[in-house]
């Protein structure tokens, strides 16, 4: 049987996120997804007279592929996938993970090949700047366990979060965009954190359901060489199939000069992928009212109301500080009281304390005003 909420989600993806038009090709890349959702999504694409291109994938199979692959194998797949992506005007990436650490035993050098020859050229260099795209997860028992919720409760949370009124959220973000555009210096303070950087003349982008589902963040980027100080992230983070906790990054003139955490060796191995991996490509504030705590999924965790993420690696072209890398690692710091609190200052003025906006024009983004 079809869950009617699937149709509501398909409407959000096609009508709001992509605004798919007649005759346009949408590349749907589905990892471990239920066929019912894909059938509903395909029906919606046909209703608007779009052209679907579908790839059904498995995280287990991808792991096996990468573990045995050499450079020629990965490069050839990357070339084919790039040609497919070039035919699409829009892209939907759907991932129904059954095991978030499926690729944890793929050797670092194999993941490096994947990032440089497949993911980087296809997604970072083409899909992100050249297509209308949206990516999302799918609720599974594994995700419910990550969130420490029952499967039914998590499904309710998932659909509430993913199908919220994004038009209303978008309007509420406008004052934050305006303020960030006028801001030069940012300071972030909290337990183990005292970080300063400039965002002068870097564009500001609001994320209101057109790129990620769920959504709810406003991002920019630090001036590349301006970051100084230390940040202690308090949300566990998953990257390249491995879980990292208590990451602490120390910056000098933009560069990460010291990095420690639960897996200091693994953390530094990723940050040594290329020169740009030790610089930051994104600074964002999370404002989704339904997401209140981390669950080891970056698409949810980076939207947590009262959080920020400060991202080592590649900058988005929409808010470009010039940093280039095959890495883009959204590490999250929650600043609500239960996570230790903290403050954010724009040009010396306190704008958010303990996860709540305190200036009048931004109070509309506090959770009770969005649900």
C-alpha cells in the first residue's frame, strides 16, 4: 500500500524543490529505496511531463565495488556518470541507509579515488553548480535507531520535517539573510569554542527546500584566510562511513593547524586529502523548528534549530570564498542549553544566545514561531 505522505513528499520535490518543467530531464539516484516511493515519484514526474532517468543503487554493492576497484575502474564509472549527469537539468538523490557505517572499512586510498574521480567530477564540479538538485534521506529502522525513536515515531517526525511549509520558512529567513549581508565580523563563543572570522563581501544563501529535504539553514562562508581561534564540535559526525566525535579544530589565518577528536588519526587523514580540506568553505546557521538534536545524519543535523555548522573543505559557488577541495564536511555545533549553550556575535552585537535569536528582527526564526 502507498502511504499518502509519499505523494505529499513527491509534490514538494518536483513542484517546490526542482520546479520541474515539461520536457526537462531529472536524474533520480536512489540508494536502498522502497519501490513504492519511486513509483509515486515517477508518476509525479510524468504528470508534469518531465523525463525521468533512474539509477537504483545499493550501499552494500557500492562498498564491494570500491574495495576492489583500481584507478581505471573508478575513473571509467566516473566518466559514464558524468555523461549521464550532463543530460539532466535536475537531480534527486534519495538515500535509504540501512547501515550508516557501510563504507567504514573501505580503505582511505579507495575513498580518495572515489572522491577525486567519481564523486568530485560528477557532483561537486557538475551537479551542484550546473543543475537544479535536491537530496534527501528515507526513513528506515536504522535511522530511527540513530534518532533514538521508535520506527513509527520517526516516520511521523520525518514526514513532518520534510513536508513543512517551506514558503513560510523562506520568508522568515529573509531578515537573517539581510543581517548577514551587512555583517563583516563574526564571533562564536561556547564551551571550548572561541572563534573569529570575517564574512565581508561573501554572498549569503537561504536554504528553503530547494536543495536539501529537510531544509532550514542560512549559509555563507568565511573569508578564506580570516579564521582564527578554536571550535569544539559537540555533535557526532559521520563522514566517509566513519563516526567521529568531539572534533576540535584550531585555526590560524584560515588554516586548520591542529585537529583532535575521538579518531585523531582518521580526522587528520581526511583533512590531508588536499590543501583546501584544511580551510573552511561554509558557515551556516540551522533553523528547522522540528529538528532539535543530532542523529548522525548531516542532512538533518546541519538544520538543527540553534546550531551552526562550520565546514572544512569546498566552498559552494553561490557563496564562494575561493576554497576548493574534494572534501565538504559539515561538522555541527549545537548551542542550545542542553548542549552547553553559547553565543554568536555579528560585528560585536549578540544576535543569538543559547540557540535562540535575541534581536527583534530575527525572533521570527525561533522554533515556536515556525510551527
